[in-house]
C-alpha cells in the first residue's frame, strides 16, 4: 500500500453504500483501500481494484482521507477505538447516519486524538450515487472541506452547510423525516389498491402524477411556517374528516391504517387547540413546541 498518495482514499464500512462509494472512487481513478469488520465483504471491492487493509491502522495510514460508512456513530468508536494511536494527523470523513448531537460528539472525539474531521449525510436514491437526485451534505471546518472537496467529488454533488459538525445531520435527518412516512404511506396506498381488487400497475401513473404537486405544497407550507400564518379551524376539521375517510377505505379492505390514525390524531390535536384559543394555531407550531409527556 502506498503511503499518503494525495489521490488516495480509505473506506471503512462496506455495506451497500460503502461499496457504492468504493466503486465511484475507483471509477474516477482514485486509489482506494478498504477495511470491513466482516472481511469477506471486501472481496468484491478488491476484485474491482481496491487494496485490502489488514487492520484499521493500515487503512488510516493508506489514505489521504478515511471515509466511514457505518450504521451509526457508535460503530465509529468501536472501529477506531483500538487504532487511536494512528489517528494523529489523519482526516476522517464520517458519512454515517446519526443524530446531530452524536455527530458533534464524534467530531470532538476524533479531534481529541489529533485528527481532522468532517461529517456528512448522503442523500441518494438507494445506493445509486450517480442518480441525478443524489448529493451529499457536508459540515465541519471549511478549510478541511475545501482541502478535500475535489477528492470527495466522485461520490456525488456536494452541499457544504457550515462549520457546525451537526448541521449536515440536521438537514439529512429532516429530509428522512419526510421520506420514512412517505414510504409507509405509499405501501399503504398500494395495499388499498391491491386489496380492493385493482392493479398496482394501473394506479402507479396516478401516484406519480399526484406527486408532481408536492413541491407546490412544500413551498406553501414553508412560506406559512415562516410567516406564522394561522390555519383555520374549518381546515383542521376538514383534514380530520379526510383522514377518517382514508382510515375507512383502508380498514374496509383489511389494510393496516396505523399511519392514518397517527395523522388524524394530529389534526384532532389542532382542532382542540384552535377551539381553545384565538392565537394562531398551526401543526408546525404544535410540533415545534411539543409538550413533554
């Protein structure tokens, strides 16, 4: 293994995303060294041209930067903990998912051992880094990002958000907040179609067509949230009734409507709040200022 080739990257963590990163870097002509706790996962990457590190310390020493693609930040301590003596002078780019505060704590820990640190969140279509919708949030010291932006560029387009280590996870997790219920809602919709005796293939174009209106709603809701505009009681009651119709349509054909019940609970909470005050009531503020249980 070469030592500190400026066009070299070590990748630790070879799940689907880690493997996609290795593949993209190799395709761009970057020298890649890999390490994974389950060593067999490195086999396919070696076949593509990556070098295999026998230890984490070897991986840290081989790359101009080391990218972590792990399940969470706790895994970073497990992996790097036995190799802290090799961290001094290195650059760690942690692209694992976790909370913003855990990213901040992780950055402080890495720096306490003499290494530089960047945090990131990978917004991608599955593990397809080349998809037009894929990009990566980065945060941490600007000078560290600038020093390595070109080396990281093959992974996906870059969005640098600022020096706070946690801000990349703030934005990343906020987007996943949208994505998770959307996935569940779409499966519920498909289940309603299938259990009602209709073809998913017939329904799909209409779902895609409806999705094209979502940016309009996003812009309108964002504007209202920033302006503090009140949502009317009549509107809350209409959404409560609409949620009930979705629940009925689902449960009539044996589909789990737990997600819709949760949505209805928010509309009913808004109805109750609006009935008790003349102050502006919005779902945005009810969520933003949630009372402790």
